[in-house]
C-alpha cells in the first residue's frame, strides 16, 4: 500500500532522500545503509507546513513516518489542546499502527515546517526482513515507548490517588469531609450490625459560631475551626473516625463503643475544645461546643442513626449549649 497524499501535505518530488538524511534517522543507526537505501528511496518524502496534521487520533494508518526535518507535537485528542510530547528530526511515528493494524492513538501535528519519509506497510516489512539491525533498533524504540507509557500510567495513578485523597479531605481542618463520611457510614453500620459490636456517633457543633464569625471576621472563624479540628483529630483514639460534617459541625464515629463510653468521649471533647480555643478569643468570651450522642440500634439504617445523633445535638443546644446529650 502506498502513502496517500493528505490535505495540507505535499510530496517532495524535486528531491530524493539522501544518504545523509538516512544516517540521521534513529531507526537506521548501525544499519548497513546500502542494504536498505534502495527500498527507502522508493518511499515518498512528504513536506508539511506548520499546523498540518501528520496523523489523527482514531483514524486508520498503515504508514511509518521517519522525520527528516522539523518538530512535531503529539496530542491525545484530535483537538490538540494539550501536547504530551514532541518529536524532532531523527524520530519516528506511526510504527505502532503499522505493526498492530489498529487506529492511531494520538494526533501528530507539525509545529514548524518539516519533511518526513513515508514508509508504507509493505515497505516496512521488507526493511524488517532486510536488516537485523533495523529490527533491533525497532525493538529498542518500542521498548522505550512502552517504558514511557508505563511511567505515564504510574504518574496518572498517583495523580488520581492524590485527587481522590484531596476530594475526601477537608482543606481547612485536615479531617475527612462529608463525602468521605457518607461513603463510609453504611460500611461501618453494616460491619457492626453483622458482628453485634456497639457503634456510637457524636455530632459536634460549635456554639454560636455565626456570632463569633461576624464579630471577629472570617479569618478568625477559620482559625477557630482549624483549632477545633486539631482537637478532634488529636483527642480521639486511632480507631475513631472523625470528619467535618459541614460548616461548624463535625462528626465522630466510635467503633466498639457503647452509649456510656461515647458520652464520656463527648465530654472529653467538649472540655478540650473550651481549653484549646480560649487563646483564640480576643474579648474574653468562650468558644464552646454542644455534642449529640447516639448508639447504633440493632437493624437500624444509617440515616436513622445520624438523625438520632442530630436530634440529641439539638436538645443539647436547646438546653443551654456547651453540653452533651445522649439519645
């Protein structure tokens, strides 16, 4: 199969590929040029202008292009929004689709005027058969491409893990966020229901936080929430699971803890918050929290569990704040 003329490209009929051109190609290093020159001189030289597409992602291709001059950008999409790598003189592109007969995986576009030697499928396999050195160079090239792909995949996995982590962590406090809590609540409820182990829940709300925020400003309010988050993170057991539920409200899951033990934990939190945030206050008033406590009932749904802890919290608020209430 011969290379077809592509829109925006033109065959350079006035000049045949030279020996010097061939010697600069990576795939021809250590190759006896005399053994392949006759084959390669039958291949057309294609001239491209800046912006011309040499290959388009998702399209059929049966040609390997050996870059004689110019620079080419490689993009994963046809829109060419983000360049993933760059190819220059001596490099090669298109060999994978010739070998596996699958559509191209990337778009390749000229970044400046350039020239490429178009080696079609039939000629490609003739050169492979004619030169062991060419085949060895091809193997090295493909191994390098595979390593680059593996590195890109590893980087992508790390980035995904980082994004997933950031998506489930509250930036201000460093605690887990509401999304994380919602995703793990059912799992925790199911586990403790199956094992008949007690599970308790604390709903913690900062008393009159809006008033404090309005009086001292949002920066002071953020500092207070960060300090309270630090108290919750440091005063609980390693097995306890703490999250910022939203705004000035926090939630703590206490595995293998009954209502009585959870109430003691709530009181410990309440006293620690009062002590740790006193230094933040500028006018002598106190920052306090109210806490609602609930223990998981047999067969109870997660939504009901949270609702009971929330109801206990509101009773603590109604009873004067700065107190803990059990469901």
